[in-house]
């Protein structure tokens, strides 16, 4: 066997092993999210540092081959950080806030807030959560410190930003500047729209409102009296027949409707494209429906992926922005006036009320994740992970209008700068929306041609990241103009 043939064999073996490990890891995540509590070690065995070095030598760190290396790095980091995360999870599961003589588990604070129409109760919860976060912060910091230590001492990456830039093949500095521009461009309009909405729903002004009031506002539970109670998940699935998609009969798609309404939803692609799971709560209101469509946006982009693509183009991807953009596209669609009137048969007035509220919600969420990106960039640039809470509180209040307790900082921090994926995805989804409007017409939601276009987009899997996908497929850059235009239309119509 020649040296070249031997090298190719090594690459094939490692790619197959990493694909197996990835599927096992995702299946374990599925079991945990479904509450089975399985925490056994993966049968493929641990990823050792020597293995990571061998993979780096065989594949390099750039291009599609580099994705194999970073998949191994992710697996290695996870194995080292999980013990610290397990300690944090144990303490969080036992932590409870007490509000009006009722215990609210720390892990259910967001769900509780979505239903809590009592301003005073949310204020009491904020005090309780502040104390709990202060107590739990050392455990959260320990998990982050373990990750940074692995990067620096095992993998040779002393700078977290530099590692993420190399892994994601993106300039975080440029992305941070782009985020700052978006915040500046939309700041004045944002305050003028959100404060009246907040006051109408809660009676509060923004100077008196916290992030917990924002959670209630974004939960939309106060509009659930307009939600058609006869809607079922199977009924929702039948909508996709209009796009030539049989989701009810698709063996690759598994939907688990479990737990309480408003629970954290997930899409877990165990085996792309053959086995994809969506986990959501019962379908009882607008929040539940938009969560379902969001996760379906992920799921459909996976199950319609070309199975012939190699793992590094469908299974190994370091940016979730493309899939998130499809998720936000379907989420916005199901809450649009067109969908609400034509599919759910709401009156024009009720459809406008719900659609406008959702457009404002997306505006708040977009600025929230954009602000988080700016904060995370600055805190990691300055090396102040442990002391970044004051910048976090200051910037989040300035850019969202809601007060954020400094103590909650570490519990709002996402690894790998995933806030960038959300920011880009909000912009990308609007680019998709505008393209479909122009290519098919404003009735694209009801047009069978939409299904053909989306399946063509999804067929390429994760070969491209969002920015490259937009440029290659739609011949347009990733920019904020379409988002501002689409959101303004939904709000003002």
C-alpha cells in the first residue's frame, strides 16, 4: 500500500468513527431531553488528545477536511467539560425560587414567567433568581474555566476568540462591528415600538421593566384566547402537503410532544437525513405553535438533505446559522397574517393582532442576541469572563430596554459564540422571505412552488455556511436591509 493509499485509509477510518461517535452523542442527548436519564459512556470510547493530534495531521484545520478535525475537537472538549457541567446541572436541578409560597424550579423559571401575568410576582421572582444565580455562579464559571483550560493547555489555543474564528472560518471582529451597526441603526425605532406594546400588555414603562417582564411579553400567553383550540400537531403537519411534503408519513421525522406547554424545544438530527427528532410541549397556544414550526424548520432542512453527501458536508458543521435561518423562516411564516387568516382561519383583525405581536417579539429577540454577541466579544477580548457581568447588565439594558441582573450573566452565555448564529439567522431568514416574495409572489406560503425551492435549498445540506449559501444560491450578501423591511411591514400593516 502506497503512502497516499495509507493516508486515505486513515482518513476514511477516522471519518467513519467520528460519524458513529456523533450519532451516539446525539442519541444520548435525545434520551436526556426525553427524560430517560441515560448517561452511559458512548461505546465508541473516549477521544484522546493523541487521537485529536492524529486527526489534525491527517485532515488539517481548513476547508471541508478541517470540519472533521473540529468535530473531533468538539468531542474531546465535551468529554473534558462534562464532569463540571454535570455538577452545575445537579445544583441547578435542586435550586428553587419561592414566589407567593410556591416553589419555582430554577430550570423552569422561563416557562413560569411566560405564564405569570402578575407584575409583582415577576418582580419577586427576579429577586429570588438573582440570589440563586449568585450562589450557582461559581459552578457555571468552573465549567467555562474547564473549557478554556482544555483549549489552552491541551489544544494550544490561548485565545478563545481566535479558536472560534478558526473553527468557524469567520471574522468575529467584523461580525461584532456589523452587530454594532445594526444596533445603532434600529435603536430609535425599537424604543418607539416596544415601550407602547409593553405598557399596553403589562402597564409597565421600560424603566421599570426587567428581563423577566420581557419573558412574559414574548411568551404571548395573553393572546392565547385567540388561538384555535381545535388545532393539532397532525393538522399542522397536513399543511405541508401544499408544498408537496408528506410529513405524517415520513419515517425520518419523529415528533415528541411531551412535558408542559412552553417547555424548551429541540431538534436533534441523530442520523441525517434518516432520523431526525423534534421535541416540543403540548400544542396549546401561540408559543407552542411557533416553537413547533421553528424546530420543523431545522428538521426539514435535515431530512431533505442529499444522503449521498459526505459527513463533512451534512453531519459535521461548525455553524448553525443556516439551519437557524430556515427555522426562523418557518417560525415567522406560521405567525404571519397570511398563514393565520388562510390556514388557521383567524379574522383579519385577530390575525393582525397576533402577527404584529410576533413581529415585535422577533425585533426584541434580534436585538437581544445582537447585544449578547457584542458583550461576549468584548468580554472575551478583555479576558474578563468572570468579571463581565457589569458590562453585560449595562449593554443589555441599553440595547433591549429591559434591566438584566449582573448575576445572571454566566447563565446567559452561549459557547462558540452561538449568539452570532442567531444574529445571522434572523438576517438570513428575512433574506429568504424577501427572495420568496420576489420569486413566487406574496402568496408563496400557499404556493406548491415554494416546496420545490426549499427542497432544492435543503438538498445541499450543510455544504455551505449561511453567508456563502446566500451568495451562491441567491446572489445576495447577508445584510440587515431585508430584516428591517420585512419586520417593518409586519409591524405597520
